[in-house]
């Protein structure tokens, strides 16, 4: 799997995560954690719990849904789902893969 590294040195596991992380950082968020959910992003007093999905994926996995429901019910934490097209203009190739010039800059072995 190709790993993507941002200028800050942070690595992401997928092109979708790289796009979303970069756009969050461009908007002034500090990404505090990676895991599940994929990101916890902080900007001032705002905290966002974000699960990244590829374009075309419309739901969390069953296990993720259970965890998200518990977090919301017990801790009042809402996990939001973002796709690259939610935060950036993206184009898809004939196999519905993201085409984004900046990914070439992010991809580093």
C-alpha cells in the first residue's frame, strides 16, 4: 500500500485520508490522533472526530457503527464521516479512483 506523507511529516494510510488530513490542516485544524476514528482534529475549542471513507462509500462498517453509537449515546461525541469530495474538488478515473495532482507530491516511499 502506498503511504502518503504530508509536509509536516505526518503519514496517512490512504489517498482519501491524505486529502482529508491536508484540507483539515489547511483550514487551521491540528490533527491530534490517527486510528479509529481516523482523525481527532482540534481548532480552538472545536474538536472533531472524523472517520474517512473513499468516495462512493456511504456508511460505516457494522463494528464502527456500534462504536460510534456508543460514543454518541454515552459520551455525547459525534463521529462524522468525510470523503475527499466533501473537502476538496476531486476527479475520478474510469475505475472511480481519485485523481488529484497533489497526491503525487504527498506520495513518498
